[in-house]
C-alpha cells in the first residue's frame, strides 16, 4: 500500500467521521436550508453563507489539498459526478419553515433546488467525499 493510498483512506475516514458528526447535529440545524451550487461564480448576498466543497472538506474533515492541482482535481471530480461545488446556506430563517407554514417542502432532500439539512439531504456528504477523493487523486509531486 502506498503512502498516498494510506493518506487517502485516513482522509476519507476522517471525512466520514466529520460528516457523521454533522448529520448527528442535523436536528439542531434543521432550521437551515441550502441551495446546491454548481458554480462558485454565482451571485451572493448577506442572507446566504456560501460554503465551497474545499471549505467543507476542511471544516468537516480537517482536509487540506496538497497543491493547486489537487484543488482543481477535487472540483473536476464533482463536475464529472454531477455534484454541487458548493452550498449556499440561508442564515436568517428557513424558507418554507414548518414552524410558520406547518410543513416542510416535501422535496427538501431530492438533490434539486432548495434542500434542508433536517430532511436527510445527502448532497453535503457526497460533495465533501467526492472532492476529497478527487483532490487525493492529483499528483502534487513536482518531480
């Protein structure tokens, strides 16, 4: 087993543990909704917090890409898989908040449009894992 493979497996284990911690905390974050982003060049506003896949890998798994080629490979892996490259998280309130409307959007975990952490959306986990795997596949050795 190569050093790179060992590090990749360790990184994925850490990512899985970090993601599990976030998912365990999902009921506390249930009031947050997000929109999957397929480009990081979209408009921003003060109401939305943008979390790139690279930031998600760091915050959830403590993972940092070794070089710029690894960052690019991570994003290419997401694009190839049809996964988002980031999330826009609404901070002020939940759109379609069950406390106010009596119901949550029934499509809140279908991978399209508005998503809810509390509805079991797997996009954040898939995004972080795919980005780390793609970044790990890059050759950062300059020789």
